[in-house]
């Protein structure tokens, strides 16, 4: 399997590209219950339409207002802060806004 997930950015967005072949391969080789993808276009359409809803509609998200996706992003920022990244500082309580 030569194609891997890639991440890129420009001045306005971050893009994550997941090769469809990688998703098909990963599902076929699951340890517990393998799945066979019969139509990659339908699979891609389903994932595109549902990925954000899925991560926001879990029971934990309903109870706490957190989603798996927002937790992932928060964890990345905590990791960056703890790792001493110079583009990130902890704000004073209530301080908001982009700092140049």
C-alpha cells in the first residue's frame, strides 16, 4: 500500500487527503470484522457527508458538548504548547483574539 494520508495547508485552510484505496485496504484488513467496499464513490460520498456529524453526535458530545474531532484539535494544541512551540502562548483568562 503505497498511498498515505497527506496533510497540507495554505494561508486559510488545512486540508487532509485520505486516498480511497487506503480506506478500502484498511477495511479489508481489519482484525476483528473485515469489510469489503463494493462502491468507492458511494463510500467517499457517505464519509464526506457524515464525518463531522458522526464526531459531533456521539453520546459524549451530547452530554458534554465535546466531540471527538474537537478533542483531537484541543489535544494537538496542548501538545504544541507543552512541546514549547513558539507560535503558541497561553492566554490570560478572558483574553481573546489573534495576536500577531
